[in-house]
C-alpha cells in the first residue's frame, strides 16, 4: 500500500499545484514510484490522456514530474465552468452533464464513489501518492460534503502540509485561521509551508516561531518568490502576466473564458519573443502575430469580442496582412457563423469573424483524442508551415465544415486518419492544442516573424520536452533547498 501526503492551501493560487509537482519529482528521483492525485478539480485548462480521457492540466504536469504516463485516475472529477454559474461535469474523464453550482452541490455525494475507486486503485500500484487539495479547506459552509480537502485527507488517512502565500499578505492569519476553523481535523495538519517570500528571512523568523507556538505545527520551509515556465491551469496564473522582453511581439486575446492558454507558454522559452495578453482595445498595439485562443464558451466569448470593440481592431489587423492564428474555440470564431442548435454551450447562433469561409456547428459529441500530424496543404501566408510535423490533442465540442481543403493530416490514438484546420490568406485555424510544442513549428513561426521585421538571426530549434524537464528539475531543486525534507519524509512515514 502507498504512503501518502497532501498539500492544501489557505486559498486558491497559493502554489499548491507547483509544490505538489515538485514533491512528485523529488520522490520519483529518490526512486519511489509516485502518483499525483486530486479528487476534484475546477479548471478550464485540461489535458487528454492517451485513452482520450480528460483530466486537469495540473495533474498531467505532476504526472510528468513523477515520470508517469498521464492517467485519468489522477483526477476523477473535473469541473469546467461554462458561464452563467454552470459547469460541465467530467467524471472519470468523460462528460457527465452540465450543472449549476447548486445542482452539483446537491448531487456531489454521488461522485465520492469514483474518487474512492480511483484512489484505492492507485494505492495498490504506487509507493507514494501526492494529493493536492483545492481552494481553501476552511470553507466551513461546504465541509459537510467535502471530498477534496479534509474530506479527502480522511478518506486517504493523509497527513497535510498547509501552504500560504505571503506575497498577498496576511499569511500568518490565514494559516492560524485555517487551523482554528478546522479544530476537529487538527491531527491531520503536520506542517506549514510559506510560499512566495521576498526579502530577508531573518525578519520573518519571529513570526515563524510564534505561529509554531500558537498552533503546535512546525513551519517546514519558506519558499522564495520564483517563477518557472511550467504549465498552470488557473486563469489567474502568472503565465498571463505579460512578458516585456523580446524582439518579436506575439499577442493573445485574453477571452473571459480562455482555456488551455498553456498552448502559448512554449514561446516563453525563446528570448527573442514577447508574449502578451490583450484584454481591451487599448492593449492591442501592433503585434507581429495575433492569436485567438481556446475558450470554454465560444459563442459568449464571440459576443464579448463584439461588445468590447476588439472585433474592429482584429478586422483592421487582418487587413494589414500579418498573421492571425485561431486555436480550437479561436478557430471557431474565425469562421463565418457558429451554431449551437442543441444548447451544448449557450444555444442559438452568432456570426463569427468571417475570416475563414466555413461554418461551425456544436454537436452532441465531445471530441477527445491525442494526435500526431503534419501541415501539408497550406497556401498563402502560412505556407511556410507545410511539411512541419506536430503532436497534440483535440478537446472540443463542435465541428467546422467548409468547401475548401483542410490543411493538416492527423492520426489519432486509435490509428484513424482525419483532417484538421483551414487557412485563407493570412488566417489559420486549427483544433489542435499543443501544436506549438513542436520545435519545428515554433521555429518556423519565429523565423517568419523575424524575416518580416528584417532581423537577420536564425532561431535555434529547441527540444520542448527536455526544456520542460529542466524546469521540473529547477522546481524540485528549489524545494530541496528550502524545505525540511527530512521532516517531510518522517511525516510521510508516520502518517496521521
């Protein structure tokens, strides 16, 4: 049976996912067969397993940190907000239904069996399971139905490390208040981690001593404020903060329901490239490449583009002849019309940008598959991509229909040959997430943009998988320097 340890946080976005990922890499490097686990995740940034099943992106990253194949059991319940207080409920990687928050809360007791089944299955196969909590465990109005924080700690018998974000202020109050509100679970709390610290640690030490005396819980480490180029799933993640350096300016429309924005973090590995996110007309500027990203609600976000005035700037930009790429929902927005006759998202229909002469129709089937493919039929601006090979995954409702030829041949995990994407003049759309993770694809794009700006410098093709592994190692090394790992191994051994 596996040993387990759980990382909870005083609130969302305190660093639970990255701390869990780093611990997965540390334990795996120490020779333990390690699995991540998060019973219930709420995220728009998801990932598709080789079996065509959907889990939260954070657990996919944690699996990579642990050198494990990505497994749907790592995240059995996934909620994907669609807007209007409604979420798509994913159980064991497949769509269950759409529910309002009230409906889900009323029925969530039905899903605990899937959590237990997944966890018990992993428990038999692994040496260590690193469990991640969600949000804050101190949501005392919800705790009677909880199976993601203290409820999960009870199910697994997991000792808990509680992380707090000092950068946002009030970290001691958050740590103390969380423990005090959860007195009945006091035995589970085995250590505090203070994250995102900037400054002189000696000034902090009196506070560390006092919180330990007040709670009887040790501070196991103070983590410095450091940033890593690691995929995150929260739309508040640091990845959405604009990068200021770079000769090449790539702009991404920050849609209200933006999803899978990690498609573009690959560009962060290139010093010559600046990636920034456009929230309104005043942010638009004069980018060298414009990207319209994925979204969990294409129709509502298309309406946002119209109401915000961004549509005018996008259409003006298209007339300049510079490139526009739409990915998944962004691809759908590039088409002439988007129809949702069966209310799969918002219902009704909306005119798209009409930059690609095609029609998008939402249908009952949700496409979920990993793929390999290559571009082979592009004319116009993006013809430089012909012959470039890529891997990635599809995860979308709706299909796009056109009279023109598709631009990529792809093979899914079952060996089926399909066709994807359309291009007209300087506009390209694709359903493939991860298409930029191909070193060849991203190199060709950057070199094209450099050529247009008269920059005589060839881009070196990079091994994105290896670069990601280097970031995972940097994260693990940071934790090793700043956490009391001897104490953590002791906690892991003793349990609750």
